[in-house]
C-alpha cells in the first residue's frame, strides 16, 4: 500500500516477511520478498511460500519461551495458478499459469500449515497455542470444486455465499473440542475481541468495537453468538461486476440496502428475491430486524 500507516512496521508488527510491500515483483517462483526492511537475496529457484513459512517457523522457535502472535496472510492459494515445488511442471515455473495447478497449490498450502503446526508440536506448544485458519473470500469464478455431492463455482468478488462464506478452522489442543462443528455466525471483526479475551487483555473502554468474542465457542461452550452480520463491500474497481454492495444478514436471510431479500440456504446464488409480504412470518420478522440493522449503520 502507498499509505504509510499500512506498512508492517507502522502497523505494530515487530518483524515481518512479506511480498508486495513496496516492490511489486513475484510471489511464487523467484519471489520478491521483503524481510524486516531488507530484500531477500539469492532467491533464484526459491519458492515464496517456503520463505514465508521458514520465517514463521524460525520466529516461533526464537519466541518459544514467551507469548507470541503470528499473523500469516498466505500467498497460497491465489492466481496466477503456477506450479509448486511438488508439481511435475515445477521446472517450468512461471511458464505454466493455468487453473490445473490449483489443486497442487491447495496441497502445498496444507503442507505449509503442517510444517507450522508440526513446529508447535515439536516445541510442546500446542496446548498453549490457539491456531485460527480462515479464508478472506471465495475462489475465482474459473474454479469449480465439490462440497459433498454439490459442485460449487467460485464466487470471488461476489457477495453471495460463494464469495463470502469461507472456512474457519480452530485448533487448540486440550481446549477446543476435536471434530466439533459450530454453525454460529462469525465476522472478521470478531477476531480482535476473541484473541484479546484469549490472552487476557482488556480492550480500552474508549475503543468502540463491532466484533464479538467467540472464545467460549472455541472452548465448546454456548457463548453469546451474534444475531446478524453487516457488510459494506466497496471494491473500488473499474470492473462493473465488482461494485459497492451493502447488506445485513442472519443465519438464514440476507437483506441488501436496495431492498433485495433472500433466503440464503434455499437460494445460495441469490437468484430469486423474496418480495415484501412473501415468505411467511419468519421472513417478515427477519426483514424488519435486518432493515433496522441497515438503518443503524447509515
């Protein structure tokens, strides 16, 4: 970013290893990587995600005897879809950009996560470390994948579930129940109060937060789940398909500020809006509640 406050050292990070801080460059084969204000040298033949993972594992090793926080915004998995070091076409590197590499990139992402959790296991830190894994948006529209028997087309840039409903996986050995699925609504604004509560840090009373801690749910408790999520999506792009959209939703219904109203589980691609007065009492009550949320955000 070009705004000084968004540089990692200005955003309160003690150390960092990132692609595209100032210099653009590449993120995969022969990457451009800035580590603590210095460009990585001898990158020929190296793979960016490996360098990011090496840095993370080393950071954990160096801080194993004290509290630490790692934020790892992974370069995987993202276009351009290039071979990984485990791909048959790795030697061709940047010469093969196609969606057939997507599966290899997902597998390599899993491999890297395994390296990080493996380091926590090696150091005996798993019982005292909360690991949160999530995505920031759906996959590109050129990618199709399967969820059970359903074929899902990627919806990156869209505000349907294909673009906004992403995995959130928590691992906290001895604290988070193994194999449990929680259907509560969780928003990115919930991460700050959750992590603060987990480490016993109080949020300053002068700070107004939109988030709600889901730490109790991570412990297998009921907690205080949120009733709705508000989204203001302004991609600021010339692409007509990616334009400003504002909505509020609960677990079932979604209301846009232009009046479009959907039953999301029944209509995940939002092709059949429910007209005012239709859908029964539950839909009418949800529309009223979500409209109040939109009105409160003006």
